């Protein structure tokens, strides 16, 4: 389906961007493929209706914003009383299927082809600590369509340390490294958003050995906003070097240092983040990872999914070409979503060749 979506996306975007002779009208919105939209947690954890008629990623807002693809994270809270479980992941997965079935705008997870006017659905896991109980259980989630796995969320666990917890003296545990190898062997990727710097450093040689792109679905540049959830310049360069992507996050405290509310971060600040990320990683390695409905305070001007055309217009005004915008708004994301590693396990070790991208 992903290759079809890439082709359909190119055709759709080309049509949307076709120049109109002597027209003063602004161009229609680009097709958007967003790497991180947190509506499953709102439905599962906060009892929001699965029809998505409220919130930052309402169905009408997604349509108005030109969305052609959404990655739904299966967010497994590490603050669950008694600790997270794999059964929690199963329940949230079912929530995602309910969301998709509740609105005809979403294509089903197993759809083979993209359709104009509908939104393709993708899966991720955010906070895989529960899988320390049985790393083989990850297989069935990847078989159902999970493309990205974040090993940790807010807290350290038995797989990896988190960016926002105390430093425990490790990055990836031995069990975490085994799970990473398994995930790559199954053709999915690791999401480093929420992972500690030590965990990122441990991941790089494993990813390179597997020919795997490193992905940060919703993290900005730490040089511009000094938040531990953001990426250092070296990390952004590593993402670019491996062919990965970093998803531009709209949450005000990740856009501007010390921001405590949406009015403390403006559209221009998001653009500043974008420009630095591109300078470090390259134009082929930055995408959209809005974090909408992740209990965020989005920067002023990017209040919900309908506002993506505003960001595109501002980037155009600052000199970015339509080709560059196509990459950032959809094609870079589609490239990593379509990655499949070619791996086999020999003597307990994965032997992998880079997949064609």
C-alpha cells in the first residue's frame, strides 16, 4: 500500500500544486503524512468518542489540513497502576481499529491502495516497556502493521532509559538490544522520540549494522529549544546519515525553551526549528510529527490539523520550493514507513541487508 500511496501522493500533490495562469489565489494545501497523532490515547484513556468530532485532530480538521496519512501510536502509559502490560497494548490496538471503522475518511490498516480524499492509517507503539515480559509478542503487532516502536516513554524500563527520567547508568539494556534486533529483523523501525541520549548512542551502531533508518517521530532540535525530549545536532546528523527522519513537533515547550503555554511559541518559532533541523539532518530527513492530541499546547498559528497549510505557506514565503515541501509534508515520512529490512538470524545474530528505499 505504501508504494501506491507514494505514487498517489505524488500525483495528488502535483495536481494540487499545478500553477494557475495569472491566479492570485494561494495554492491548495499539500498532502500531509503525519508521523504522530495521539487520538488513540484520547479515545482509550480519556473516553473521547471514536468518531473524532473534537480535539486537535478532528476529522474535519484533518480534511481541511490536507491529510493523506496518519500514524496512530499505541501509547502504553508507564504510569498505569501496577505497570503497563501487553494486554494494554492489545486493548489500545482495538481502539485504533474502532477509530478507523468509525469514520469512512480512514482507509483500513490492511488497505492495499491509497484513495484520493481518504486518509491512510499507520501504526506505531509508544512506550514498549510492557514487552520486556515477552519480546516475542512484538511480532504480532508488527504483523498487524506497526511500523515504529518507541522503547521507552516518560520513565526508564527494562528495555531502555527515557529522556525525561533520572539517568540509571544504561541506555539500552541487553534485553532492549535483543528486542531492537528482533524489530529490525521483522522489518519495522525504532522510534527514538522519548529515548535517552545514552539509548540513542547504543542504538546507532545496531541501526547501521541493519541498514535501518533512525526515526524520531515527534522531536525537535535541542540547540533551539533545550528540552531533553529534543535532539542534539549530532543526533540529527545521525538521523540524516542513516536515511531516517525527524518529525517536527508543534508542542510549545519543545519549540521554545521555557515555554509554558501556546502563546509563548509562534509559527515563526516552529519555522526556526524546521530550518535548524534541515541544516543538521538535510531536507530529505525532516517530516511532520505534530503530536496533535497528545495533551499538547501547540504553537500559536498551528492550533489543530487544519492549520498545516499555514505552515506550508510560511515556508514558501521564506523561499522553500514545492519539491522541498512535498518531501517534508509527505514523501520523507512515506520513505521510512515503506522501509522493510531483509534480515535472517544466524547463530542468534541478525544478518541484514539494507532494503531499497
